[in-house]
C-alpha cells in the first residue's frame, strides 16, 4: 500500500448501493476496521480472567452463545475457551497490550493467548424491521426472538459463507465474515434485500 493512502475496506466499492435510509424496512452498512482480538483461555481459568481484565474490558467473559459489554469494547463467545474482543477502530494495539498484560498480571499468569485478527473479518451491520426476514433467506439458525435475541451470538453459515452472527438489538444484527468472502456476502445481501427496499 502506498504511503499516505488510506486503507480501503473489502466492501467499500459497494457502499453506495447499501440501503441505509433511516426508517427503512432494512438497512445495511459496513463497520470499517474495528479492533478485533481473538482471546483463547483455558476453560478452568476463564472465570478468573474477567476480574483481571475488568478495567480494560468493563465487562465479564460471556457465557456460551452470549455477548458481554455494550458498545466498545464487547466480548463475543466463539466456542469453548475462545472469545472475540471487539473495540473501536484504531484501538487494536492498546487492547492487545492490555489483554496480554491481564493474561500475565501480577506474575501469576493465566494460560491463554491474545492475537490481533482485525484484518481477518469484515463487519456488516444489518438493521430494520425486516432484518430478521432477510437473514432467514440464507441462515439455518432459528432466529425467532424466543431462541435468539439481543446479546446472543453464534458461528453459523449465511448464504454458504461462514459468519459470526451477533444480535445487537431487537431488530439489529452484526455479521462478521472473513474478508475474502465479504464482497460475495455483501452482494448476496443486496439481492436478498431487494423485496424489502
């Protein structure tokens, strides 16, 4: 990348086509370059890590299938001993350093690791009254509010692409997809949303 040139996201070229009208039935936008740190913890020590990282994270380590934290940062459960810590753009270095310090705090380290994976996934926000209907076109999860609601997350398949799906509000979803599949998934969304825009 040439010096002085701003980085370009994986779906920036499609952004003008994203329906993002306030009050619309469905809206799509990219969350560009959020910090993403993958945290791996020994299952037995996950409970003691939360208090060590409390000042940094301002939330606990989540239970299976859940998300803790409101806004930035937040922590998503990805699997046994696997978590994704997300924060605002530009904060990856400080977040990584803080998590590494918490892992080794007070010389009594916790078995685990923290790795910056910010470039690995593109983040899309889908919202509006028809957002769940759009997702249902390509996602096998039961997204009924009684089964999957705000504060929940899951690794799943959406339109044959592996994603992390995080419900952030009653009609708001965050979709994390590998950067190499981002263009494909964004185009799928544009097609799936046609009847709702």
